[in-house]
């Protein structure tokens, strides 16, 4: 059990570092592009990995490291929610609605595309 938690923690550390680096890429704008970027990338990657695990192209022991640890720390529903709260409280209702629609719709598209790409392997 302890080794499983260590593997998840290691994956989480890598995912958190990647999230920090990728979130900073778009720069400072009123739209939360960084959060959108990491969430869409994570959605795509979980689609790919899900298929690779389901088809046994990736061994099951890697699942806690990659999905629970790395992707769990890379993606961020709490930051997404906070970004929308800030937009709403700042009177940017239209921007918040666009962020909610784009994040959810494109997130689902990214999972589908990722699963499709995973099936190509």
C-alpha cells in the first residue's frame, strides 16, 4: 500500500510541476487560458491512456502513477471553478459562460479524440 501511495505521489509531483509550467504559458489575460490548456490536455491524455490500459498496451501497474497521480495533479477542477467565480464576481458573466461551455464541450471532444488516438496504437 505504501509503495502505491509513493507512486501516486511521484506522479502527482510531476503533474503539478507540468501544470505550473503550462498554466504560465498563455500569460496574464482576463480569460483563464492556462487552466483551459491543462484541462484540455489532461482530457486528451486520459482518453489515450484509458484506451491503452483497456487494451492492455500499457500494464495496469502504471495506472496509479499516470492517471491518479500525474493527470490528477495536472488537471484542475477547483481552479477552473475559482476562475469562473472570479469572472462572475468581476461582472464578466459572458466570459464565464464562454469558459464553462468551451471547457466542458472541448474537454469532452478531447477525451473522444484521445480515445481515438489511443485506438490507433
